[in-house]
């Protein structure tokens, strides 16, 4: 393993220990998550984990976590930030679904097909879905919005989005950081006109060009009058939800929960 790979692996291990800075008392008394498998687009059996609220009546609409990175071993199921967000959603009365993948851009559709097919047995209302993504997973979430017909809303936090107006920022960072540039060749015109989207912008985001790309997307989305909500956390850095334990971060997280609850009620 090269020095660069070793450094990246160490960084991932450190991030994996982190948890969302906002907690609810009910997170300590949730039902055990349900582990199952689904079939990837290549036919492999891959793990999926579903986090349920304390009361599953009525059947909850699932919040699905698309990933921007290949994760065939399913390590994301025990990844601190993802697990704590999923528990937070469950404690707020929603269901959350995390899953492994071999091809991030394709396997999200396989995971959604599995949920639609097995929804009754899983105790979920899978006539519609919500999406939740952060950072390098946001391009896959946006691509999913462009292709899936029954997504009812999406919450997208401090994420790379898509290149526009001749910029190559997202493509360059995709090559450098390893996330999938799932919106390459796409534009805001490809986004659905009636799916509410929440964008959370970290005003002090330290990743090159992330906010420049996001700002272009927001301008074009507003020009199309798309149903978007923007939270500009002016003092927040990338990953504020796990790194910045303060009232402002917790307030933003509460707004994310309120947005999803509004459209999943």
C-alpha cells in the first residue's frame, strides 16, 4: 500500500469514528436494525441495513442513502456518521436505508427496486422514497433524482454537484478523491421540476471549488423555479454535522429533520 493510500485509509478510519453532533433521547431505545441482502446490477448479493422508528405504524417512507463510493463489503453500515444519521432519522419517526454497492451510480437503482418489491414484507411504504446524501455522494443522489420517478424529496448536505459553464471542478475532484461524477454531461435542466430539494451549504467549506459548483447549480435551479430550500451555514466547514458541536450546527440538523418530516408525513 502506497503512502497516499495509507494516509487515506487512516483518514477514513478516523472519520468512521465520528457521530452526528445532534442526538435525540429515542436514539437509545430504537429497535435493532434489520440486515438483509439485495441483488446488485451485476447480480452479486450485497448487504442492506434498515433502521426503523419505534412505531412502524403507519408504514414509514424510507430515507435512502445513495453512496458516491464503491463499498461492496458494506462497511458503511457501521460507519459512524452514516449510522448516527440513520439512527437520528429513525428516532424522528422515519425509516432509514443504507446499503453496500459495487457500482454507486447503478446499484442505487437496484436497491430501490428491491425496496419496491419487498416493501410490504419490510414494513415500509415504498411507493415513494426520500434521498439523503453528503459530500461526494451528492452527485449520485442528483443522478438518482434524474432517473427515478418516485422520489418525493432530497436532502443534500455540503456536496459536490455538477460541472456547469465550462468548469471541471467536480470532474477534477472526482478523479482526485474517488467519488463518482454521476452528473457528468448533465445539467440542472435534467432535474425533475416537482421534487423538493434541500441544499445545505457550508460557507467555510474547505474543499476546492465545491461551493463555486454548488452556487452555479443553485442559480440555474432558481432560474428554472425548482422547489429548492437553501440553508447557508455561513460559519460551517465541510462535515460540520460531525465536527462542530455547537448550537448552530445542531440547529441546521434540526432543520434537515424538519424538511424530511414535512414531505414524508
